[in-house]
C-alpha cells in the first residue's frame, strides 16, 4: 500500500505579537511556505510551543493552517494533552477542522507511572476513538519518556496508527522498527542532521524544525535522494548539519524564530519563559545562513 504522507514537512513556529498568538502572521508565513516544495506542515508541535498555548489559541491556529495551506499540502496537528480523555477531545475537534493527521506525544507529567502498559493503553484508546489517523511522537528529550521499539511495532498493528515521528535521530532505533512494521507505516525523522541517512534506511520523510528557516535545502535533499543523486544529497546534508546543530542545540526556538526573521518570514519572539537569543548566537546563525546561500 502506498503511503499517504511523504516528503518534507516543516514543524511550524507559532507567531506571537505582544505575547498573543497572531493568526494573521501565521497565515502570512504559510502563504510563503506554500511557494516551496514542502509536502505540508506540522502545527502545534514542540517547535510551535504547543505546551504554551491555550485550547482556544490552538484551535484558531488549526483553522488558520487548514485555510491557508495550498491544495495538496497536508496539515498535521499535535493534539496530545495530559489525559486520554482530553487528548481524544482535542484530536476530534482538530478532525472537525480538516486536519489530515494527529501527532500524539505521550503524557509526561506523571512520567514515573508511564510504563509500557500505561502507554499502550493510552495510545490504543486514542487510536480507537480518534477521527483522524494517529502518528506517534517520540521526543524523550522533552517528555522524559522513551517509547520502546517493541511498543511502536505493537501499536503499528492498529489500523488507525499510521506512523511515528522519531526525534532523537537514533538510526539504530529506525532499523529496529522499520523492518517489523507494515509496509504502509510512515516513519518520519524529526532530526535535521540525519534525515538523509534515515531516508536511505527506509523513512518516508521528515518533520523538521530547520525546514522553517531552510525549506528549499531540506526539500532539495529529499528530491536528490528520490532521484538517486546520493552524493549530491550527502554533500548538502553535510552542509546543513552545522546550521541545524546551532538551531537545535544552542539557539532553540527563539533562535529559529530569529532565523525566520532574517529570511523575511515572521519569527518574532518566543512566548515567555523562553528568552531571546544573545547577539553572538544571532551572529552565528547569520553566518551559517550565508554559508548555505539562504541569506
């Protein structure tokens, strides 16, 4: 069976103006991203500061994304809450607004109790009740919970669990999972530093923060891979690596938003308590972008 979601998705930031989520700025950014070769957008993910948003704000962004995304662009929304009930409720509200799939991280506040049995029950209940296809989200650097490969393989048997976004960049984990899941299971890398090797191992695409600031480069790597021009793709992946490292390990979301401002999108500030990046980091980001030819 062919996969419904393939290619490069940008994990979009949420624009804030004076601490308020700005739907007009969000729509303006998406209109510009529509001109790139991105396959679609993830909204309300980690990069979108989803944990800092109210449900009212989140629903407004979902509606705006669906209204603004060009025909053919997929919209995935992060819908997880800290209980199964609330996750299902928000997932199905997103379904009613036309989202194509839900990205669901594990609940993590009671992480000491989130053993395999609890996580299995959570994901199966969400998959059973969701009116959207479910993509599992493994991001232990934020949640403190690592979803074991055996659990992913088990959950992949559910007809409404269609994929995984794996954000540790662990290629060995990919190898453990990809050979045991159904052929139509979607494996997305969430790490801009190693998404080409992941494609070579069988991933169907990537959902990337760095694709906000360098969408054309991420898309070109994917296109070169699909065309079998692997040496060119590897060279471009290596070129992207220092910029992605600065974004993800040093600058974070405030730095990514600064890079968006430099590119002519609206980045703006992150919502407090995230603080702006310092002048040295701003200078480093600009230097990386000049080397990549995107500034």
